[in-house]
């Protein structure tokens, strides 16, 4: 008779294979997203030229992994926009140039890069399984694995060249091994934990909080230890220090020790915190430590790692326009990420979270030791608090993806109901998990656009959020297919969101007419060129809601928008007055406007009617 562990391993492998297939399929179907466009050429510059200026606001490991297959494939590069100055941020310009010069091959290059990032997600799933299994048993391990593998957030972002899922995967792996070290603090575990901590810190700056969390957890573990020998404290403290030093060494090694141990006063910063600037409107480069004793301290991190942190902090210095529930606001909301989490998480998973919380509070048989609970909950609390405290703008719920694996493991305690013969709870969580998986797969491969049933699904997504949680430029290939299936939609006018020009996908188009500016009316310019006109139109939901990001014009140029809601700029929001006739994925709405429909809305806007012979 076969051993039960063999069947368990087979089940785990099958689930992971399904996860890999889903990710691989999704990578092929979607175009490069808004931020993603710069990550691949940036990774290529790291590998080929050992330079780390591009996309320094994120550590380089995920994009370096993504760029590996390009070393063995024909591709073209254009580094003319590569600015190596300390305050530069040229990755988007480089990404646009990279996409333009590689034309239609661009999509294949990004697909290869995405495929090489899939192992990050596999590691994340495996670690959720291992940790939940060790804490609660095999059933909980399987539960946590399925929560990871079928989560819309993991499926959506795990198929991109972005740091969020790699950070979640390496973060949970590092924490799991650190937890094992606290249980058994020996040198092999110390070195392994230091190595994995370094790997985690090379994926996303958010995980720097581990340098604060791990000592707190270690102190908690020592207070609960039965050992009264001071020597064990000293040895453990020494191992923790070695662990941290090894991780910092690994960070420096990845950056080739470029600028490592440079004195603090020698950096050129732009964030208000590190420049000491009081300017409330503009960044001023400088160094607040230049004349102080602190400036003599050598910084044990690479130069671009430090400058990346500074640039990341600078991004949150001044308010930027943010969108939530149909409203624009200069600045963000502290509750933005919690709200986005609630509406973008399948209801079945939310029920599992609530059930787990109830069991934790009211049934001691489902509780872990205080240390074990802290190992899971402290990263969640610290990361969510950190992210929510940055209210200069609110735009990307992906910032809290690193907490998801901790939530999956923590909530997997619900599977103990099967061992404790709690039939009602077991039935509830089984139905909830099945519901969550079906809800996620129903909208697949459009996992980036996933919203749960309480919102009305992705069809209503733009009423709540836009940009990365809804439409991030990922559906351009779906638009190409729609155009091929609708040859009657010519000439076509497209308002596209993202840095990949639809021309690269073979879509011929022009920019739709803009809404009329008040200044245009006052100057009596050709107002007939503004506002609704008959024809075929495809409008990205971001532009429908008035985004300020640039749009390609169809002739190689880009139209710049600005954000000033006291003096409303020209945009495409007037299309909300029309009923769309079709939808392309969940990013685009299709309009076929007749002459009568155009003139009706033009009258409402105070514009002259269009004649038949115009």
C-alpha cells in the first residue's frame, strides 16, 4: 500500500502545476503594463552593463531574473535616454524606446521575461504550504497553498515583471526560515536565514521592515525560552548579527559593491527628509548631513540602493491626484488600501478570514503560541500600517501584496475543523474556498481587473478604482483581437492608457477629439474640432474617468494631460454621456456614435452642431 505522504505530495504538485499553467497562459495574453514597461530594459542594463540607475526605486533582483532570457535572444536596445545622474529617473523613457525599437517583438520579449519570474510565485505557494503545515497540519498546508495559487492578486501580479509577488514570496520564505531558526538557532539555519533575508531585501524596499521585526520576534522568543543560561542569549544575539551582516553583504554583492560604504555626506538626495528641505512644492537636491558628524558615517549599502530609498521617499513628499469611488483628490486616503483589499478579495476568502478570526478569538484549540501568532501577524500589521501612513497619493493596492502569504498561513487554521470534527465550520470553509476559486477563475485571465461580487465585478471596477487595480495597460492584445474581428470599425479612434503604443500591436488609430476647453470657446477657435463627433471610439476606463497620464496619438506622438480640477482640462470624460456598445476585456469601452447622438451631446455642451457634409 502506498504511503499517504506520496498522495499528499502528488496533490501539492498538481495544484502547483495548475498554478504555473495559469500564470504562463496569462503572461502570453497580456501586453506590458504601465510600470512593467521599464523593468525589463532596466534589468537588461543591470546584467549587461552592471549599472543600477534605472528603476532604482525598487531593488533589482526580479527584473534581473526577467532579463536573463534576453541574453540569449535577438533584441534591440536604445540607451539614448539613459541618464546616470544621482537624481535621474529615466526608466519609463528607456522602456518606451525599448518597446518602439523592438516593435511587435516587444510582446514576445516581455512574455519570456514574465515566464522567468513564475518561479517566484511557485516558491511563495510552497512556503505557504510548508509553514501552514508545520503550524496546523497537512490540511491547513493545502488550504494555504490553494489560497495562494488561486488568489486573483497573485495570479494577476504573479504573471508580470514586477516586484510585488517576488517580494511576497521571498518575504514569506525568509520569515519561515527565520521562524525555524528561532526554534533551532544553529549555524546552518543562521546562514540560510541571512541568505534568504538578503534575497528578500533585493526584491522590494518595503521588506526593510524585517530588520526591525526580526529582533522584536527574537526578543519575544527569548523571553519565552526555558533556557536561563546567559551564554545562549549571547550566542543567539551573535548569530542574529551574523544573519543581518550576511544579508547586507548579499545586497552589496548584487550591486557589485558599487558605492558601498560611501560616507553619508557624499550622497546627493532629493527627499525632504534627507535634504532637510522646507520647500512645500518642489524637490531641492542636497544633503542634510553634509556639515554634521553623522555625515562621516559610512553607509553599508550600495549607492544606488540608498538613492533608490531616497527617491522612493521623495515620491511621497508631495500630494498627487488620487481616485477613489468616483472622486479625485489631491492626496490620498489612509483607508485606501484596506478598502481596496476588501473589494478586490473574493468574498469566499473574506469569509475564511472572518472565520479564522472568530476561531482565534473564541476557541483555544485553534490558537498557536504567542510567538507563532506574532510571527504571522506582526509583518501584516507593520506593512499595512507603513503603507497606509503614506497618504501623499493612493493608487496601487499591490503595495500590500507582501502581506497576503502571511494572511493565507494565519487563516489556514480553519482547516483544523476537519481534524477536530467541527462539521459546520468544515463545511463553511470548504464552500467558501470553492466559491473563492470559482469566482477567481470565472474572470481569469483578467485577474488584474478582479473585483468581488459586492462591487458588481470588474464591469463596475472604474466606479471604485482606476489605474493598476483595474486597467494598467494589460489588455492591448485583446483590443488587437477585437479590431481583427470588427473590420467595420474604421476609422478607429483610441484613447489608450499605458506606455505601449497600440501601433506596436498593429492597430491603426487616431486620438479621439477632446472635450472643449473653456479658453477655446472664449477665443472662438474651431470648436467643431472638439467634443463628440460621429465614428468608432475605444476609450480606456482610465481616460473615461479623467486620468492625467499621457495618451498616444496614433502618429508616434503623445498627448499630455494635466491635472487641475479648479480649471478642468481637456479630456475624454464626455464619453460617459454615451452608452457603450461593447467592452474589450475590462479596460476598454467601445462606442459607435451616430451624427444625431453626437449633436445631441454637443448641444448639451454648448458646441455647434455637425452638418452631414462636415
